[in-house]
C-alpha cells in the first residue's frame, strides 16, 4: 500500500486521495519511508501532541516555576492547563483540533493573541498547518499518492469525505 503510485490508479481510487491508517506512530513512519524510497509522494499527518507543544503540555503550569524545565510561557484556558483543556475538547467533545486551537487562542487566561506554538501568526500552529494542501491540492486533485496517519485520524472529517 505504501509503495503504490495511487494517483496513477484513478480506476481504483476514484480519483480520491488514499489514506493509509496505521496502528502506531512507528508503523506510520516506517511506511512513509517506504513511500519515499519507492519514489512515491506521501504526506505524514501527526497527532496534536506530536505537532503542538501547547497540546502536548509544554506550556502547562508546573509546581516549581523556577525549575529548569519550567515553560517560558504558561498557558491555561478557563483556568485549566492547556493539555488537559485540549484533551477534553478534542477527546470528549469531539471538536476538531483546529477549532479547539482557535478557541484556545480566543479564551486563554493570559490573553495571548498568538499562542506559543504559533510562528508569528495566530493560525500557524504546526498541527494545523500540516493540513495545508491536504488531502487535495488547489485543483481538487489528490495532493500525494498516500497520506500516512495513525488510526485516530479516521475520525477527521476531511479524511473521511475525500470522495470526488
């Protein structure tokens, strides 16, 4: 599956992007290497905690703010550490991460216009920008032969609704 030139197989794919979902991040990454080594074009989607330091908890409050591992910028949302808040929004309320991220920007207790995971722009979180041009390009064509992601991405609407 990882080495097939899927964009040349419209008769099989119906001109839809192929999403290869993997049980683990290691399996995902190994399959992405296979795609690259075969000369195919692939993309890897990583989960919010792999891509976003805010969702991973890197900016959560710590017991000792003077400790060496203390974050430079603490972020809480509605009084809750960012990681816990993101987990609740995405895992319990089923909000898409991009929506939760926009809410975090608008409702963080520190009144930050740009969250620390963003690179100079309120929408530049790497967990959100990894979707740029995926699953389809600007012409509506599959952007790559295969998109590698873990099973959790089966819940992402843009991957479920890629049919032409």
